[in-house]
C-alpha cells in the first residue's frame, strides 16, 4: 500500500501541468524572465501566470528581489524550491527525451507512476491517491498503457483482477519522481 502522506505533496505539485517544467527551467538557468519562460516552454501567458502564482504561494518561486537590471532574472527559486530543482529537471528531461511530454505532464501521470514504483499494483490501491477519482485513474492508466509506460495484466482469478506494473521505459521517470518526492519532503520540513 502506498503512503498517502508522501504522495500528497506530489499530487499538489502536479495539479498544474506546467509546474514541473517551470521549476526545471528556473533550476537549469538560475532564474528566468517571464517572456523567456513563455518562449522556452511554449505555454500561454495566462498558464504561466497562474502556475507562477501557485508556485509563489507554495513558497517555491519568488520574484527576484534584486530585479531591475535587464540581465537579471525576474523569477528565481527559493531555498525550498531549490530542493525540488534536481528532481523537476530530471523528470522534465526524461519526458522530453522519450517524447512523452504530452501524457507525462498530465495531472495524475507522475503520482500514479510514483505509486506503482512504491508497490501499488491494483486499481483499488491506486485509488488511495489524494483526490483521484475512479474516472481519472482509469483514464490515466489507459494513457500510461498506450504510451508504453505501464503494463496491465489480467489475472485469471474469480472474479478476474487486473494488476499494473511499470515497464522498463518508466523506470527512469519513477526514479526522478522519487527524487522529486524527497525534495518535496525536505522542502516541507524547512
């Protein structure tokens, strides 16, 4: 069974599609301007504004207090946000390299992959993720199966049961997801 206490911060982080890419880019570049983030990540100004606002409320991103010079970044990671940087960058790079950004940046993808890596394998076990509905879990598992990240096995029991396992392609993503969870736990303690 998965620990919901360890997955809850990951669920909240993944609630915004662009949170991990923004954290990764700010970590990679030691801060960035608003327009630079829009151009590098290819997202809308509204999506960036909403996600930055959420990341600032959570205490992971701050407007640069020394901003004013054209060469200084406008947004930087806080000390707590820096604890998330390596994990976010690792997750984002794996998704880019494997061409799985579309399904990988969806709200429930990383929490479900992390839960599977922690030993959950049945639908009912995965339903213990904070806030997930049966429909959302069904759609996420279908997307992960179609993307080749999860293998579904139907066991010949009465009634038949399905178990889900990570495929080899998902292991690097699960590893970086675990790094991100460790960073979240450290950030929440600080």
